[in-house]
């Protein structure tokens, strides 16, 4: 088969606009379910602490002192488990 024959597109058909169905005449849609899961999320956040020296600041931050300055970005998300009723 010549290469040009393979490049032909399907014939285009003109279609007439279909009337919109009334909402009550639409087929009943299968209801979807909402699922919940436990996700393990690793975030990179910026924290602030008042200290006199960089060493003191490192020690305070390592002990959990200070507060979050920005919410940060998720750097890894891992599925842990699906929560089922």
C-alpha cells in the first residue's frame, strides 16, 4: 500500500444538532461513591525560630521549637491504605 494511502483521514459526515434532553428524561446515572484513604505525605516547609546564633537556631529547630512560616510543598505522596466502612 502506498504511504499516501495510509495518511487519508476518515470521511467527514455532517450531523444535525441534537435537541437537548429534558433533565427528567435523562437516564438515571449510577451514583458514584466517595472513597477515603490514608496518605503519607512528605512536605518541605520553612520554619522560623528566634535565636542568637545559627548553632542555637539549629538546636532549637531540631528539638521542634519554632513555628511554620510557609505551608511548603509536597515532595512525596504515598498511598498507605484505603479506609472502608
